[in-house]
DNA sequence: CGAACAATTGATCCTCATCAAACCTTGTGG
DNA sequence: CCACAAGGTTTGATGAGGATCAATTGTTCG
C-alpha cells in the first residue's frame, strides 16, 4: 500500500515543499521493504537513488579495506539518506545502509531531485541546511574521537541516540535498542569496552542494561560524564 | 589594493558565476589582512561573514572545552571558509580560523551569499557540491581515526597535504611547511608521535625532515603505508 | 650571541584492544 | 514445554600502542 504523499512533509528537506511537489516525489519513488540485516545499498554502489525511510530503523556504515567499520549515523523514520550522490555526478555511495529491523523506504532517483532543485530554491536550501548540520555533527564527533576518552565518547553517543531514537517507556524512562557492537561502532571503540562501561554505569545507577537494550535511569548523570571538565 | 574580481572565479563555488556576479561579490566584500598566528574568527563567534582566502595559508581548528584541539582542514588560496553560517540562521562558527602565515582574505556577509543563492541556482548547487565533498572527506577521516593506526593516519594526512598544499622544489620533490604540532592535530595524535614516525621514515629514505619542513622523497612509499592491507 | 621556538629521543605509564571462556537471552523445533 | 542452538553479553587476563613527561639538541631571528 502506497504512502500518503503528504506524509513526506515530515522529511526535513521537504518541509517547505508544496503539496504538489510532495505528490511528484511520491509518484517518482518506489517503495522497497527489506528485512533486518539486509542492505538498501552498499558502499561503492553507483548512487542512482536516494532514500527516505518510511518505517523501521537503519544505519549508515563505512568500512575500511580490511573490513573494520564505523557507524556514521543511524536513520529513523522520515529521514533522508544516500542523498550525497544527488549532487556530485556519477557518484558512488560512500557508505552502506543496513536495516536494523524490518524497514521500508521510498527510493527516488537522485537525478530527479537534482532536476527539482533547479527550479525550487527552497529545496536546495533545505538540503544545504541538512548538510551543514551533518557537517557540524561530524566535525564534533571527529574532534571527540581525537581528543576524548572512551567513557565520554560512549556517553555522547548514548545521548545522541536518546535524542534521536530514544523510546519512552511506560514509566517515563528512555530506552535504546542497540547491540553493544552497534554502540561500539558509534563511539569508535569495541563491544568489550562498551560492555564494561555500561556495567560500571549500572553499578552507579545511571542505566539499566540488557540484551540489545539500555534504559536510561539518570540522563543528567550521563550529561555530566559527557561534558564535565577533566 | 583591491583584488581583481574576476580572480574570484578560481573559488570553486564561484566557478559558474557570471562576471557581473563576481563583481558583486567583490564589491560586497572587505579585505582583511592578518599576521601569522592571528585569527580570522574564533569558534563560537557569530558567523556574520564567510571568507575567501586570497593569499597565505590558514587552518580551521576545533577545540574541546579543556583546550585540546584538532585541525579540521587547512585552507589555501582561493578556498572559501566559514561558510556554514550562510545557511543556518544566527549560527556561530563551529571552529576557529588561524593564519599559518601572513594572510589576506575577502570577508563577505553570509546574508549576502544567502540572498544571491535565492536567485542563482548554480550557486546553491556549487556550494552543495563543496559540502558533499567535505562531508565525504570528514567521514573518511572519522573512519580512519576510529580504525587505523597512527602511522597510517599520519601518512594519509601527509598525502592529503601534499595534494592540497605541497610546494614543488627546484629538484622536483614536494615539500610541506608544517610544524609537528600541526601535523599531529591533523592526524589525531601528538607531536611526539609525529616526530618519531618522521624519524623512522627518514631512516627508510621516504622523507627528509627539518624545522617546519618535510620533503617527500618517495611518495609511492607513503601511499603504500597509507593503503596497504594489514 | 642569546632567546625563543621547534624537534628529537628516552623512560615510563595508562588506557584500551585483544583473546578466551563462560554466561545470558531469545526463539525454534521436536 | 523443554532442550538446544545461535547470537548477544560479561568478565578476566594480557599486552601493545601511544600518550605523557623530561631532558637535550637543533634552528631561526632579532
């Protein structure tokens, strides 16, 4: 069943689009559903389409030649991904996009977005806005990785995730659904270190953790770890 | 003495501008000359202007609250910097821009660029192109920092620099003019480690190094260090 | 020539990665 | 409904890779 085109307004790049434009994008897109663990695209594939995640969760990962990988970002509903190729000609995806659970996305030809941008300044503008935000985030994460210790990096990753993908539980706490491996790839460390740090936090009453699950008990405590001098 | 507006075409974002547009930008800019070590702007300042470096060299650095800093990129002639603020409203610079030698830049109001982009799709487009390139570079550097060992990261930093700011010497070799500290900030390590690695490379005949100076003797050898598996 | 700055090198220490083994948790099929 | 397999997690032991500190040497410039 096709989505309601007007829902696309929830995509930040489309927030200023006319209803007609939204319908145009929807009409030009094809829905793709994939299972957990499968890929929307692989690093190195020609970047013909960009995607809008309609349901589920996914992650963008980049691997080095020997296979080690980092998690560049996690994608939740109504986020756009794979859009870098919409600008540079004959580009390939710089990262792979893997579903963290059963997910469906709308795939739209990058060339179409490019075409639309020619006549709609608001589109270029909103896409640029998205890019600058992302650049700033990457610059910060880069600095963190270069200058901060693991515990703090993990705290930051957890806070970023809670802001973006945290699920409110019945009792008002916030829960994350990630494996230790995922969290390690997001903070540039190993699953062992993440496990140790979480155990320590649990002892201190900051979180409660289980299989593919972290419950934030004391967000303020995490902020302190993430921010405090020395 | 004011610059020739047509020289602005060498700025990648202005490559498709009309001569008249170039003159407009030049007329709306003011030249600022600063000495080595001084700053065009500081991290946290309101981002009212963006800059085009006309002569000299500069670096963009980001510091964490306790003062440790990383070098996000180095800026050479006819490169634009500080332009992120042109998109997001009431933004502040996410990094500081410091001159590596006596430098002069053209400062143009971000609001003016924004205004120009409204009516000139090519401008938005070329700026986006620049942003995507930068995003890809940052993503790669982030992955490197997370997964690669220092020696390789230093090799990559050196190669990036030679491509961007290498100076051909009389005998056909390429030379870089950076302190160990600068190189350390660019590869996410310390000046001591950079010094040790350069000494080792010198023993192997890959480079020749001196005060604020590295001469590349065997670029291919460096590429091997930067790329080889295992 | 001397002061200021940059680079080198050795010694030491600490943070994490790595490896290994055991332990949970969840889902599946008999 | 239990048993077992598969995948996720924890924890300990060990060691490597760099950071840090300190002392010395080299370079540049007024």
